[in-house]
């Protein structure tokens, strides 16, 4: 978080530099930048104020022109009315109907009229056209005061009956002969004013368009400049973000000036706070590790040629630690001043360095683990090239360490070695990409070879020495044959029982001896399986542990995604092999009667729920529904761990052999002091002839439908043997294509059984105390003897 904050602060502090390119700076430029925001709004406002001022002046000017025209017309009307009154003062002139003969009508402007009104108010004469009304009052609009006041009203503006307005002035004639009225209509007066208004409107519109264009151009230009600055800042921010997320930094080294620009991501990468735009040559050179070269030698090399740079070196970060960087750069010439810049990026490769070291260590540990395996182990890739082998494999094929070098082809390595001489081979099971077979060497040893194809097309081979196991098996077969012959001899000797009593006793003793040897051989087989399981678990745990560490990438990324898949395959195969070994080990303990049960009262519903939880993921992946129905509360008298193993093995088999969309049902009932648990499925079913095989160790029903399901064949055997150890039983009913029903019968807690468990516990406690006392006495005697 501190790095992000410092980067944010540096972005503001170093705003004058964008990716190493300096912006134009100066006092005037700084002032202009500070005033730019105000100017962006002030200039359009000034233009608007200027335009409004011009508009106001034009309005005032036009209004003044209009008022002046009205005042001038009023004065002229009054003057002409006085002139007309003087001209018409005589009686002869006052009775004249043609006013143009008496008055100077040629002086009348457009829109001016002269009316001669009689004493009664009727219009006697009019010029230049006849009056539209008979009387002066009807000529004017109704209610105009001048029609009644006459000369005393003076010149005033009135409304006409025919529409429009006019300036009217009246004068009385001498001796009461009537009066004369002079009218000036407004239409001719306003015609010139409207023409002037149109000229002003056109001029103001043109000026407004010019100003609007200037303001628009200014606003667009400022917006464009602002957008360009924002784009530059956004590009810098995004580039810094991308470089920061990629653990990279940008370099721009001005070789001639000796200055170096670092991006914000470069500062964040090293943990420094950017305080200035450019770094000096010596500042950066002081941070480099002395063993990885210096900038002086690099500058001399670049001065001699236009070479590119691809170099790894160590640099000190803010905490004082060394960080490995890989720099890739190229010489770029500046088109403005011709200077040479070394521009490129620096990537953090510290994790890659650590990963390489970790990978080498993990490879060494894996080789040591493989070397510790007691069997011959070899791994080939898809191109039949050697990946890994141990000394047992080299000894088996008479190879030296120089011959079995990883990367060599199969034919080249085997051509230098010698195949072990084989006396005979026994083919074994072959399933898909794996096979197992047994071979007898000429020196009498037996090998069990297991080969399996890997995901990448190669294969792994493990050779196990099973000589002792084979010899035990041969002894068992020989003992069985001898026993059969002995029985035959006994049958033949029944007729001569009296005469061959001694011989029969010898044969019976021999029979017992062979039986004891067979039991000893069987015990040896169980111990061998147990020892082999323990021997396999130790290196297998190491392989699985390393595979899990590599898959989780605790110490860094592996690189290619395939390595994660290979680690996952190793872990899955190891987990499966470990489960098989555990089953073998548990079965051997059961056969050797070394399983001790700690029986107590357990709720069957909780045990079933715990087992179903472990297989729910596999059932959900196949859309298999699991139904549970128990008749009331059922408690059983069993060992908790053993009960869990019984339920898990049976439910797991039911889910495994049930196709997608099937159903597994669990029903529980109590009967005669026993809990009966029925586990039914709608799976592939079992042939009736093969049901008798189920429940035996290492027995599986192989059909076209079940060959694709892997397993050791010990699940049902362990479940049956464990149920019988509890005093219960396990039965199977099945039909091909319909499903399978398994009945598990376990004892329920009764007072008699609980009392028996208490007695057994007390007896075991007393035996343990006696044994401890005996050990104590033995130690005391030894001390006394000393």
C-alpha cells in the first residue's frame, strides 16, 4: 500500500515528465496553465457580454430614431395645420372643396392627409383622397378625445377607425367657418425605421455568428488540448499500471547527458519514493552489484556500436536486499536534437532465479527418493528417451552411470547394457495403458515387472524381486500336492488299517507337519505383504509430498502448465497406490489376527452420514442420488473406525458401479438384537456365478462393464472380515443390469453384550498390569544382579 501511495504522490510531483519526455515549462507557461481554467470560461462570457452590449446599443438607437421620427412628424403636422388654417380663413377659401387649389399640397409628405371640417363636424373636403367617413369623429376610433377637444388638444397620436395610428392636429378657422385637421399616418414613418432595423439585425447577426464561431473554436481548442493532456496522463498511468502488475520498470537513459528516467513502476519495484524527474548516472550505478558489471563499461560498449542490451544484474532495493533484474533495451536517436537514448524495460526475475534453484533442489530430492526405492525403477519420455532411473535398474541391466544418462534413447542405452537372461515369463493382467508380468531369471530369481503409460506418452517401469514369495508359493503348492497324495494313501490304506497302523501314524504326523509348514508359509506371506507395504509407504510419502509442494507452487511458479498436470498425476497415482497399500496392510493384519476392536455404543445414523459425506462429491459428479431411511434410532455395538471402514467400502462400491442418473438407497432395521443395514444400488449388477468370489481378498468380478473400474479387490473382503470380527455378517444379492443389494448385520447394544465388553476390558487391563509388573520385576532383578 505504501508503494501505491508513493507512486500516486510521485505522479503529481513529476507531472512535467511523461515517460522521460520533458514538457515545456517556464514562468509564463505556469501562469498560463493556472489561468487556463478561468480563461476557458471568461472568454466566452466576454464575447456574450460584448454581443449583448451591441444589441442593447442597437435597440436604444432604433428606439431613439423611432421617437425622433414621431416628434418630427408631430411638429410638422402642427405647423402645417396652422398654415392651412391661415390659408382657409377667408369665407371663399373655406367653402372650396378642392384643397389643392388653396393649400400648398405639394409640400405634403407620404401618408399625410388634410381634412376640411364644417361647423357641424362633417368633413367637407379631403386631400389627397376622399375621406372614408362623413364626420371627423367617425373617421377616428371611438372615444378619441381630439374629436371633442379640437385645437385645445394639440397634436396627439390617435387610432383610426379603418385601422392604424396617426398623428393628428386641428385648427379652427376664422369666424366659425369650421376647422382644418392634418393627419400623418404611422406606416410611412415606420417604413424607413423597419429598413434601418433590418440593416442592424443583419449586421448584428453577422457579428454574432463571427463571435460564436470564435468562441466555439476557442472552446474546441481548449477541450482538445485538455483531452490531449488527459490522454497523455492516462497513457502514462495505464502503462505504469501494466508495468507494475508485470513487475517491470521503464528505463530511458540519455547517454550524452548522463541522466536516466525511471517510471513509477520501477520505483515501486525497488521500493523507492520518486523525488525527482531524472536520476544521475552515478545515482543508479551506486545501486548495482559490483560483481554484475557497471554502467560505465556498458556506456563505453554502447558508444562503440548501436547494439541492443539484454543483461541480468542485481540491484539494491529500498530495504537493502538484492533484486535480480533482466534489462532489455535498444538505442533510439531523438529526432529533435539527435541525442542517443537507451530505451527499454527491466523485469524482476528474482522469483525465476529462486524457482530454478528450488527446481534443482526438488529434482535432486526426487532422484534421492527414487534411488532409495528397493525396486528397479526407470522412467522414459514419449520419445523413448531416458528421464530417470535408479541404481537397481542399472545393476539389473549391467549399465554404468555414464551409460544411463538422461536424454539418451532407449535403443542406445540398452545397446550398451545386457538384458537379464530370462528362463520363462508368466504374463499377467493387461489393462489399457498398463500391464504386469512375471519373469524367472536363469539365476533363479523372480521379478514382477509393472509397466504403465504416462500422460505424455512415455512409460514408467518398476521391477520388484518376488523370489521369496515365489518360493513360498511353490512350497505351498508342493505341500498341497503332498497332502492330496497322503489323503489318497489314507483311503487306500483303510482296508489294511490293522497292518499299517504305524504307517498311518507316520503319515498323520507328516500331514500335521505339512499343515504347519503351510500355515508358516501363509504367515510369512502376510508378513511379507506387511513389510512390503511399509517399505513402499516411506518413499511413496516423499514422492507425494514433493508432488504436492510442486503442484501448490509454494516456492514459485513452475513455468509450463504441463508441470502442474504432471505433479497432479503423480499425486493422484501415489494416493491411489497408497490406498491399495493401506488395504493390503489392513487385510494382512486381519489375517494375522492382529486387529483389536474397541467396541462401544455408536449411533448408526451418524456413522452413515459421515460415510455418505466422503462419497457425496463422487456421487454428485455422476448425478447419483443417495437415499437414507432408518427405522427409528439404531445403535450398534462396534469399533467406530472399523464401522466407518465397513460403511465407506460398501457405499463407495455402490456409487462407483452405479451409472450416471442412478440411485443408491440405505435402509436400516432392527431384528432380534441385530441391526440390519441394506445398501442397494441400481448399478451394473453381478453375475450369480461370481457372487461367491466377492468378499475374498484380491477377488474382483471382471466383466465387460467392470473392467473400466479400478480397485484392489480388498474392499468387500475387509468389510466382510471386519463385520465377522464384530460378531455380524455380510451378504450380497445381485442381478446383472438391475443392481446389487448388500446386507450388513451388526450386533446392537444389550445388557449381556455390554457386560461381556466390560469383562473383556477388565481382563485386558489386568493382563496389561501383570505384564507391566513382570517387566518391572525383571528390571529390578537385573539391577540387583548388577
